[in-house]
C-alpha cells in the first residue's frame, strides 16, 4: 500500500505539472491546448537527443553527449520555441476564423509532432538515463528512487514558481488581466496577442519539463504523450480547470487512485482510474475546487 501511494505521488505530481499548462492556455484564450501531451513527448525526445546525440529512426549519431541538466535546459528552450510557433501558426489565425479552429489547430500540430517523432526516433520504447543513476532509498518496506524524490521536488517547485510568477511579476499580472477580460486588458495597453504567445510558451515548457522528469521512469516513446496528456487533462478537470491548487490536488488524487487500483488488477489500472474520474464528476461537475456558474437563459 505504501509503495503504491509513493508511486502515485510521483505520477500525480507529473500529471499536475502538465495540467498547469492546460490551465494557463485555458484562462488566457478560453481554449484547451490538446497538443500538451505531445509537447511532453517532444520534450523527452529533445532531451534524449542532447543526452545521446542519436536519432535512431534515421540511423544518425552526431556524437553529442551533454550532461543531463544541460540537456534539460536545451530541451526546454526547443519546446518553448515550438510552443511559440504553435500559437502563432496554428492557434492565432484559426481562432479568428472559427470558434473551434484553435482547438483543431492544436490537435493537428500534436499529430504532426507525433509523426515527426516516429520519423526521427522510430516506434520503439527508448530508455532515458536519470541524473541520479539507480540509487534507491528504503522507507518502511517501500522503495523510492532518488529520481522519484527529485521528480516530486522539482514539480512542486515549478508549480510554486508559476504561482509566484502569475501573482507577483508584471508579466504574470498582465496574463491574469488578459484571463479576466481580454477587451479591458487591451484597452489598458496590454498586448493581448503577446500574452497569449507567452501562455503557450509557458505551457509548452511545463510539458517539456514533465517529459524530461517522467521518462527515466516510464521510458521515452513517440506515443508517450497520448495517455499522459489525457490523464493530465483529467487531473485538471478533477481539481477544477481554473484553480491551479485544485489541479495539484486533482493530479495527486488521480496518481494515487490509479496506483491503488493497479495493486489489484494492473490490466484495468487505466480504466479504473477513469471510473474514479467519472464518480467525482457526478458529484462535482465543475471539479473539486471549481466554481459552478449559473447562466440565465
């Protein structure tokens, strides 16, 4: 039981970290970035390239082998640029043309990124080294690796840093103003399009960080983002899409729930986790910390 809870905390912190990206893009644009999971996958693949210098799908080895933390920074820079391009090319033009255009644009980019990853890295599952090797700690009969502790700490620090950025910095306050009222923010001199681009860059960087953190545990694959992105979105819905603290709680609950279900039947682990989601939404349709909005018709 303790082992399942520890594993659930690790995966739950990853879900919550990725889900913060859904929160940022949702509040600033009113749209969901369904490419978030594949940006996680591309973050892990970019980091793997800087770590090994290899592109297995093309049988290329450029001989680059950088330290893990340097690879992390370079991968985040690459993913941040991809997030900016996503907003400028596939979201902004389509948002002005049709209501669901921005959503379809993110889905299209996600599919393209997945196919690029298959071309460059193949369809195999690829191991990613941890900066801490295989060190394990033992606590009350449960084993936890140094990397898992690192995942929890970095995820919490990243989410705390995001909260401070939104609450204390000038750019963060401008983002919140755009989220509250785009028209009023524009009248006050805030560049709304610039803030929207920043939101997508931040969301992509969070996804890339999640990818680099999780792949030493789950391995890297071109299909990694599909299920992790879906579970992160589920965590956001459980906690409340407009409440970052609720998203953290939702991610932890989902991670622990699926690990506990997995103790009895690993084959039904994913299905049981989503049954848990449905039960919560039946009781709280707006999420555990979401606010129900009444509309006059």
